C-alpha cells in the first residue's frame, strides 16, 4: 500500500501547471486533502492496470470515506447464483 504522501501519475483533464505542461501541480494527497471538498461521489472506470483501485483506496483513506467496489458487491449478491447456465 502506498503512503498518503505518494504522488500518483494522475492527470486531471484540462489542467496545466504554471510552466504550461501537464505535470501534476502538487502531490495527489495534498490535492485530495486541501482542495477536494466534502460530499462528493467519485466514480472511477478505466482499463485494467491503470491504478483505479489504488487511487480510490488512497482517496478513501485520506477523506475517511467508505469505498464501495462493485466487483466485490457483485460477488456477494451473486454468490449462490449459477450465472453460467
């Protein structure tokens, strides 16, 4: 698991730093702690291996928000179902 001070290679759409390039303006954890308000819903989707789980776990930990993972919910809901018939 990564620490809250880790910098993730996350690119926010249409954001550029003062030098005009797309590098992250500040450490990801600092952005989440200081600039992302309360009461938000974060929905993450993407290709396999693109740090979705790691990023959402970090946001959940920093903000003390619950993390709902649909793959785990589906496993629980369908645990007694034969979905391959």
